[in-house]
C-alpha cells in the first residue's frame, strides 16, 4: 500500500513539473512604427509579380538567367537543404533508436581453467533488437530543441526568398546602370565629335593666321576633357557589364541597352501600410523565425536543470546450438532504465540559460532593426521618386535652355559678337546638363525598382515552394 502511494506521488510530481515546463506561446514584439509612410500614396497593398511590373522583355530574360545560374542563390538554396537535414536529425531524437543484432561466438577453455575439470569448446548464437539510451522527454527539452531547429530551417527558407529578391534587384539595377552609361557614352561621343571638328577648324585657322592660338588651345582642351569623360564612362560600363555577368552566373553577350525603352508599371504598385511589411518582407520573416528559435532554446536550457530519464533495453533469442536458436525458451531480454540528476556543474547550466536569454534579447533587437530598416527603405524610395521626378522635369526644362544657349553662342561667334570661349562654355554646360539629366533619369528608374523590392519583391517564387 505504501509502495502504491509512493508510486502515485512520484507520477504526480513528475506530471506537475512537466506541466510547468510547457513552452509559453510566442508573442510577436511590439514595434513602434508610424501608421503611414512620410509620403503616403495608397493604403492597400496588393502582391505584384515581377513580370507584371516591368515592361522590357530583354530585362526579364536576363533576370530569368540570373535566377537559374547565380551562385549566391545556389548557395542559399543549399543552405536551406542543410537546415532541413539538421532539423530532421534533431527531430529524430524524439524517437527510440532501435537496431538489430546478430552474433555468433565460439570459445575454448582449457582444462585447468574449466569449472568441470576438462577442456570445453562452446558456441553461442544470438539474434535480437536493441534500444540504446532513449530519453523520455518529460520536461520538453527535446521538443524545445526540435522547435528551435524547425524555426532555424524556416529562417533559412525565408532567406532563400530574400536572396532571390536581392539577386533580382541587383541584376535590374546593374542593367539600368548599363543602360544609363550607354546613353551617357552616346551623348559624350557626340560632343567629342563636335570638339574634334572644332579642333580641326581652329588648327587650320591658326596655321593660316586667321585665328589665335588661344582659341586653338581652348578647343583642344575641350576635346581632351570630352575624351577623358568618354574613357571614364567606358571603364564604368565595362565594370558594370562584368558585374552583371557575374550576377547572371554564366557568360552572356550583353546587347546594347536603351534606357528609354525600360518602363515600369508604377501605377499598379500599391504601398499599403507599414504594418504590411511584417507579412510581405522575407527578411522580416527570417528575423522573426530566428527569434522564435531563440525563444525555444530558453526552455531547452531550463529543462537541462531537471533529471534525465533514459531507457535501454533489448529483446532477442540466444542458444548454444544454431538449430535451437528460435525454439521455445530461447528468448533473452533486458530492460535498464536510468536517471541522471545534475548536482554540480560549476555554473554551466545556469550560464547556458543566461546565454539563451541574452541571445533571445539580441534576436528581438535584430528583429526590430530589420523592421525599422524595411520601413526606412520604403520611405526612402518614396521620397526619391517624388523629388527625382521633380528634379527630372526641372532638368528637362534646363536642358532646353542650355541647348538654346549653345546655339545662340555659336551664332554670335559666327557673327563676330563674342569670342570662342563663350561657345566652349556653352557646349561644356550643355554636355554637363545632358549627363546630369541622364543620371537623374536612371536614378528615378532605380527608385521604382527599390520601392518594388522594399515592399516585398516578387511573389511568384514563394508561391511555388
């Protein structure tokens, strides 16, 4: 009777402690965010696939190539498989490890060592199943570790989506930069051709005594500056092309690009509210999954303070004669439960718990930082769109004025009203205005790309997995 009461009390204590060790429900950190973006456009977010946003088949083809052969994306995908395998390994600890054994042993004992006083030769055959050190997860330690491993896998999976969006964004931006440089090179080379014509004219005039050497030198200076600009732009284009080929992941022939032909369906892109970023940004998903993993690790560290109960056992059949191995009465079995209680660990368990708690706080801060960074990226893209659009309109008006100024300066010079220095100044200002307008045009298009990916990017790939 006393034994029964003791056993009942023991089970009651065990289940009471087990109930205290259940993992608390995860609560998403509350982040102080503005209810609207600084420049709010629309309040409803709608997922938009990449091919529905861009209108340039050549660009779409290059992005598709990058998604197939980019090495960084391949590495990210392999990381996901690695994390999945690690989770499956951890999950296997919930189940007993059962193995089959079969053995044959033959031994000889000399007469002076034999209990029967004569030499003995014996045989032993056995077949069985064994279970080694299966831990009963009474306190939830293994379940907590499984949850942590699962969340790490989900974080890596989200990082694959984020890496895909990043590769797409870098490819598109490199393509736009390449288009910008092609256009700038075109205008710079056109100016150089005009400068070369001027140098030939003023050289001839100087040689025949109809012009001054100053005008000739001024024309040569403008030509040198123009040629230097073309060389600088060509260098930048070559470097950008090299980077784009690396992003694509395979050698490709990059055709001449036209910045004016690349268009984005900006009217279809809706920003939604800042709170929508928590659902749409894959980097936020990854950060939150890592936070959940750290949350689960705390309970695994707490469970380490409790005793560990493990079961070891085996069942099989054994006989001295192979023919009698499976006959009645040849069964053998063993059952060996064990319990280990941490008594003195020199603070290891306590510091493991402290480490888990600190790592969770770090994960909370990283999650909050990721959300705030996403909010800033969307806000920056909206600000850039607004003011770059204004700047582009102003520069277009200014370019018309510079073109007219250059025309009038040439006309006044031809009529002898001004010196050639005025013409050179007007041409130099015109070239600078053309280059700045192209840069602004490219920056505005870059902001369209930045806003698309800042809001969450392409959704087609996530739907396939």
